[in-house]
C-alpha cells in the first residue's frame, strides 16, 4: 500500500546552490577532533559520492517518466539536481584531501567498480531498489549527523557545514526514490533482498578505504586512536550502532521512510545554515 501522503507538509525537495568556507579556508588532515581514524572515515565515505550519486540519478531518471504522478516526476527532477550538487561539492572536498597527499582516485575506483558491475547485470527496477536501499542508509547517516552530538563533536566547523547540508538534503529526499519504486509496482521481496548486501558493501568499502588512508598517512598507527575510531562507529553512541533500529525497520512490509519524521532536523539545519545558500539567479523582468 502506498503511503505517499506520509511526507510532512513542511518538507519540500528543493535544489539549493551552496558555497562553503572549507573551499577558501581549507582543513587539516585530521580535521575531526584530531583523530586520524574518524577524519579518514568521513574522507573515505566522501569518495563514494561521485560514483554513488550518479548511480542514484541514473536509476531515478531511467524510470521517472513511467510514473503517472506529475508532482512526483517534478520531485525526482529536484532530487537529481540535489544529488548532482552533492557530487560537485564532494569533488571539491576530495580534491583537497588529494592535495594533502592521498590517492583519492584509487579509493573512489573501488566504489565505481562495484556499481559498474551492478549496472552491467541489473534491470532498471533492480537498480532503483538498490538506490532505495542506499538512500535508506544515507538517511540513517543523516539522522545521526543532525541529531547525535557525538558524531560532530570536535570536528572542524567548516567541514561539518558541508556534511550537515548533505545530511539535511538526504533527509529531505529520503522518500523520493522509494515513492517512485512503489508507484511502479516494486514489491516487498525485491526491496528487502537487495538491502543487506547494499549496506554491507558500502560500509565495507568505506572501512577498507579508511584503512588505506591510515596507511597512506604513514606509520606508526596509534592503537588508542583506532580504539577511538571503533567506539565512534560501534560504541553505545556510535554512528553505525545507533542505525541498527533503522536497519530492521526497513523489513516491515508497511515501512515508509517518513515513518521516522525528521522534518524538525531539516528545519533546524535551514535556520542555522542559511548563510551558505547562494541566491539562485532569476530572469530580470523588463
């Protein structure tokens, strides 16, 4: 049963053109509270976005015109613009990490290789189901980033601004591809079958890339920092451990992304970060 009406009325998927201060001011290698392992986890996750966001955009665009809902088709267009701008901003971030002496392209290629294999073998609705699963993962990251102080404590505020914006828009459009999937008759079994592997692969590659960045940073590795990084991800307040309820919620037959209302987090981000939004040029009237 479709639950398209579940989205809060205050939430509108909207493209925003952004400008962040990390571009001008830069950031140190260990920008997250001086911790290599935590900083490199986020650096590693950032390498997923150029190939990942393209996969999401292609999956939605391939099936958008089959939806009989003009409002949903327009929302998908805004979703694609948001995802494209996420890529552009993370490309800037990744280039700055690269200038610090890291082989970013090798890390990004690992994500590209997996997604290219999926493209070669998956039907369009399978690709959309994978996108829905990964959008659920990014929505989980978004909720933790915006609502769990442990996740951002001690981090460079200029870098936090980038990730908080990305998180807010992931929360904002978390149901877009899900609603398209439902509109096109995508079923429960397909949706839940692809989800565990999609989550596992993204997290596994991110952790492998984190390990690579730590190795590139040079020995010796600090066991205390590694323990700190594991606690950050898997401890009682950990980023990944606190996403466990969201993982299992996805398996409910009646599940919809807006069963969890994040609209207050989105509004709070908008109130605090308006200065980063650039004015969109308008056509001058004569």
